C-alpha cells in the first residue's frame, strides 16, 4: 500500500499550508484533514501507550501543534509534531499522577515530585517509611549512643506523630479531629519533603480549614505549631522546629507544655465540635 503524500516532511508541510489558507473550517470539512488525524493516531499509538495514554490523546496533541505556523515553516514538520506530542503525553501522564492540571505538571518538571499515594496503598503508616519524617537530634559526640525515650523505645516518626496527636487531644481537641489534622499535614509533608515547603503549600492550597471546620487563622496556628513557626523572632528556637520535629527528636511531652504561647495557639484553634467529625447530630 502506497504511503500518503503527507507521510513525508514536505508532503505534511504542503497539506498544512493548504489547510491554513483554506480558512477556519478547513480542518472540519477537509477529507485529507480527517485522514491526517487518523494517520497521526496510528503513528503515535505506541508512544501513547508507553506513557499510559490513549492514541486519541496523541492525535489531539498532534492537531494542536499542526495548526501552528512554526510547524509549517519548520525544516522537518513531522519532527516538530513528534517532539510536541511526546512532551504533551509526558505532562498529561504526570498531571494524572500528581492530581493536578497539565499546566501545573509542566511547571513542576524536574522537581522530582512523586505521584500521589493513598494512605491505604501501603500497609505501614506514612511516618514509618517517608524520609520527610526522619529527624535526628544533634549531639556533641556523633558516636555517642542514642538515648531511649521515657518508654524505653527509640523515638521515631511513628511515635512522634502519635505524640503530637496526644498533645492536641490534651489541649481540648477531639481525638478524631486531631488525628485527621496530623494525617493531612503528614501527607503534604510527605509530598513536599521539607517542613517549610509543606507549610507554604498548605497555607496556599490546603483544604484543612474545611476538613476540620476551623477558620483560616486557626489553621495558621495549627501549621505553625506542627511544622514550625517561620517568624524571624523564633529563628533557632524550639518553636521554629515545630511539634513533629521536637517529638521526633525525643522531647518529652511534658516539655512541650512549657511553651505557653504554643499551648495557647493549639487550644484556641480547636474545632468547636459537639460530636466527633463524621457522626450525625441528633
């Protein structure tokens, strides 16, 4: 079977020029345009499957770039189309994994963000396996044996998360609300990797206030308490570390209550629930 003329670089250029000069409806009415789209779908089907997309997605990307003047005047129009289609498929696949728009996926290229994960996807708690929760206390002697916590067990991120939950509960938070808040913050910290980045991300895009039924000011207090207060006045203090890091470093719970300002922030931010979140009011 003879290959169509538009299968070559010059043939594609001529067809694109004809469609461009024929008017706005040429792509809708031209039989050759329909054949070109079918050809592109078949041509890039393998590339689409490689990135977990459908051949129709590749055809849509090809259609968008074929309408550009830069493609018509390029030395090899098919090379331009192929490169653009591959990039489009890559970003669409990344957007699906990151649960964001294609435009946002393009902006995060090269930042190393991993695909979104559900808590139920793993048997272990997020605090057990993600390095974002692994904090270590600095000691004068790097070879000194680490001290155990008051329960005789080495302090790790799993116990740190529970410690912070207990701290919130002791200050008037409902257990379910405290657990939900910590798990939500933990998930974003897992994605961002650093507490300061997670703080900014949650402050800008977080749905925490809606989940917990608290105001924005209260949500800011929660973030500052858990991830650390970024205010310059607290630089180098335990307040700048945040509760998660302090608990992971082995700070006893009793010492966390010594910071009266921190205690007041957590108490004031507590949701005003008469029942546990998720229960019906009767």
